[in-house]
């Protein structure tokens, strides 16, 4: 699409064209009248002038309405919708440069407000659930230790080993939940430093591969050679991807899992990230609830896109925000506590990144994480 004309140029060109046409028609008409009926030249001249002025006014009104008033009304309607809480409202493009730029700035402001709202909600949720988790873990921890002591006493008294073993296993499960709550609630105070995310991803893969955990699926690495450094904590980021890889392997037994990292410029949601094997770049309108953002990021912020994709059943769009909430899980009760992704989301947020879920090219879920570059390092 070519560059749009400015409002001033549109008005000047159209009005100049109208004036030129009116002048030519007026001069031609007066010349004909003087040649054919010179005694009626003055009345006809006044009539033609009146018609010219009327047409000029009507056409000018049409131009002002089409180029100024209608775009302005549309912008006002979108502004009122956003002020009323409808952050999905977006201003359409206009015919002229000025209103087109104004619509783009209004949409950018709405995106910013949406990011601020989302970040505030996430921060409040993290804080509230963190306090609740810490309280529950503390209250449950003491009686849990006492129950463990009683079970040890029963074991020494030769109570049925099968019963004691079953109780110990369930107690261990409760202990894992309590530890998960503490991990979720505990603030991570160790300082961050510049790290190479591609090295961290390779380390997480090597750790699980050495244990044979990933033998049930076909895993491939899509790690670029020129991934910039980010600020973070290597051990915690490794744990994030260990968790995501384990989830992907569980979701796609016998299927495909992809672990990837590449340079990427932050996009708040107007287009889906593409991978190297994708043939075309499709553009989608932003959905207000599809991708989280951070108010520190502007569109085009240079950074790194990290992802784990699988060929499993995927996650329904309406459930994608829930997967990062504590105790939400699609696994069987004995196979998961529902805290893993909540801890992942909190870790990513505390390290200054954003995480979201999309549909993978393989058909399952794609967990994607963006971190900005470590500037000035």
C-alpha cells in the first residue's frame, strides 16, 4: 500500500480541482451567453455564480465530512469504548496520514493500557496467592512433620508394612505439594546476571536426556547460533525448561517435542511468532486476552524467543490463561500437583520476561517465553 496523502494535501487538491472546474464552466457559460443573448448576460452571470458557490459549499461540506468529521467520530467512539473498559476496541485506519497516525497511536495507547492492566492483575494474583501459599505451607508443615514421626513409630512397632508404606507415600505427596507452595511463595532474592539462554536450554535438554526421561518422544532442537544474552538466573531458567520439557513429553508420548531459541523482536500480539520452517508470515489481529505483555516493553523490543512445542492434544484457547494458575492441571491427581506451570510463570515474571501459550505447528501446545536483551552488557 502506498503512502497516504496528508489531510491538507487532500483538501487543497480537491478544492483546487473544484475551483478550476467551476471557473472553467463559469467562463464558458458567460462567453456563450454574451455571444447568444448579450441582453441577459448579467442575470445569467449572477445565476451561474450562485450555482458555483452552492456546489462549492456542498462539495466542501462533503470533503470535510469524509476526511475530518467521520474519522473523528470513529476515533471518539473507540476512545469512549476504551474509557468504558472495552480494551478490545481498536480504531480502523483512515484515508489521510494524520488520522491514520492518530488511529495507530490510539491503538498503541490501548495496548499499553491493556498491558498495564494485565501486569497489575498478575502482580496482585502472585502476591495474594503467594501469601496464601506461604500461610498454608507453614500451617501444614508442622502437623506434617508430626505425622511423619508417628508413622516412623508405627513402622518400628511392626505395624502392617503395606499400610505404613501407603501412608508414607501419601505423606510424601503432601510434602511435595507443601514444598511446591513454598517454592511458589518464596521470593527469589539472588541477583540476576547476563546469561546465554541457548546454553541454558542445551543444559536442560542434556540433563533430561542423560536420565532417559525424553526417550518416549522424538525431540528436536531449533536453537539459533546467534541468540543474544539476557539477564536472569541460569539455574532457575534451566528449571523452567526442565519443567516445560517434562510436561511436553507427558503430553506427547511417542510424538514430537521441539525446544527452540532465536532472536525475536517483541510483538504485543499483532502477529504470531514464526519458526524457521514456516513458509509464510501471516498477520492476525490482536486479541486482548491472547498474549500477556509488560509495560516495560515496546513493540519491536529486541530480545529472545524461547519455546517448547509438542504434538500432543494441546490446550483449549479458553484454558490457556488458567494453566499458569496454582493447582490447575489436566493430569491425573496422582501425576501432578498443578503447581509446576504456576512456578514457571512466576519465575519468568520475576526475571523480567513474559510467557504465553499458543497452538504449536505440531498441533499441540507451544509454550513461548520472551526475554529482552541484556542491554549494555
